[in-house]
C-alpha cells in the first residue's frame, strides 16, 4: 500500500489542485458534480483508430493523442498476436513505417491522427519470439504466469467510488466505513484552495460543494478522482464497460504507481490481480509502466 502525498491518510491536507494532472473525459463524468468535469489539466478526446492485419481489421480502443506508443503496440499485440518487437506499423498513402524505436513517444508526436487505418505486419527481419503471441489477449507465455484480473464487488451505497479507491490504495482492504473520512478529506482539500476550486470548476460555490460532498447520498466522479489521484500520488485508471475505454487520471504527473477501477455508468468496483495460490494476497497497486494490465482491463470491460 502507499500513503498520501504528505503525512497520515486523512489528517494532513496536501496542496490542493492537480497541476500536471491530465485526465481524459472520465467515466465519472456521468455522476460527478457539475457533470463531473475533470479538473487540473487538459482533456483529450478519444481517438478512433483501426488496424489491418493478415487476419482482418480490428478496432483499437481507449487511445488518445497522449497515449504512449508502447501502449498502442501492446494492444496491437493482444489483438493480432504479433509481439511489439516484431511489429511493423504503416500509415498513410503510400504507406510509410512508423518509428517504433521509442516506446515512450506519445501518439500525438507521430504522423497519425484519429480516423487512420494502421497496417500491421510482422517484421520478417527480426527473429520470431518464442513462444508466439496468440490471437487476442496477452502473450501465451505471459498468460500462463500472469494472475487473473478480477473485480471485487463493493456496496452500492452511493459511496462506491470512495470504497473502491480506498480498497486499491490500501492493497485490498474492503472498508465501506472509510467513505465519510474520504468525503471529509476531499472537502478539506477543496476548501483549502477556493481560488482553484471555484464555482466554474465545481458547478456550485466552494462552500456548497464542500457541504454537498460530505453528504452520504451524493456520488463521486471525475473531480473527486482527480483529487484522490493527487492526494495518493498515483495514477487512477477507470475502465468504462459502456465505451470499453480507459480514462487515466494523473497520467502525465510522473507517478510510478497506478490503480484500476471499473465503471458501468452507475457503479464503481476495484480491480485486482488474483494469484493461483490462495495464501497470496491480491495485487491492487501496479507499476505505471505495466501496459499488460491495461489490456486485461479492456478485455474485462468488453466481456462485462
């Protein structure tokens, strides 16, 4: 588990606001205050991309101009069975190869745009990986060793977001009683910076919002996720089962850890890795470089 940016879990107020906290339009926007608009950064529109491989044409999900190349390649690998190291990706007319040498390159810096068709081929000049990637899903050798990504159900009591975030940041602790403290924490952070958390952001005055969020019959959304991402110093990824996309809060803040939630338009649940050994506790905190878990989350959302 990991703690907040400063001090104890709820006793100290970190600096409010989310400078550098870039979030895409989140699943929580449907239930958060003022439409649940993300705060503290730029909003990126989801791209519509397709890839054409020898086995057909596929739709690529959850990508934007801020997505890193390695995430695109991971999704292509999961769909086509061609490992990232063995891919050739061509775009445009006449088709030209993308430079795949730096996996941290964001898609907005490459000569592609929303609506493009990517042509994916296997690079015959490179040795083929062994064992090979299967069609759909993670590589076979990874699937044999990877734990399964599952959701844990939390109570549908208007505080599912807060219970879910607490569950993942505390390493799998289910404690619905945490919700009042988390609501008060958010209210304290918002009240500490009325200039940033203005009526334009909150959809109501700062004081009205603070009173509102402390009630047990109100729902959390994008604003609250942004605040908790900053407080816990981690990327919070929300996979939406309706759109089969991932909205990432704190993506560009340089956090080394990420946690995942799943959202169906009404309810949030936490996601975790379960291990075959029943004595091994679930894993709820992942490296921010772990793209396989994002592919697993998209698969889980697609099956929901």
